[in-house]
C-alpha cells in the first residue's frame, strides 16, 4: 500500500509541475509596457513620466532625457529586468 501511495504522490507532483510550466503566459506588449514603466518608477520616480516606452514584439525602446549616464543605465537595466523582454534599445539622452 505504501508503494502505491508513493507512486501516486510522485505522479501528482510531476503532473503539477508540468501543468505549471504549460500555463506560463508570455506577456503582451501592452502588459510589458506597463511593467517597464512600473520598474522605471521604482528606480527613478521623478523621471518615470519623462521616459518614453514603446514595445514591439517584446523589444523595448526607451526615449527621453536624464541628468546622468548612471540614470540612463539604471533605467535600461530596470527595463531589461522585466519578464519577457527580449531586448532593450536605450535611446535615452544625457543632458
């Protein structure tokens, strides 16, 4: 009896893991854009509204101006950290 219980438990565990990986959703470009804007707001709240974000087939393009290269890089890194982003094109200019 213990062997049957063990096998049933293993089967259910494997089945559960498989279903979890099947149900992962690739975010839409609009959802990704919202996530990127949220990440930018976390890094530099004052600049969040000044940075343009566009997403096309999971490629993020950033535009706007910032005060330093450090800000530019941090915003680019924040955008790149969003799940599903394939590439970040950082066109942000430093004043």
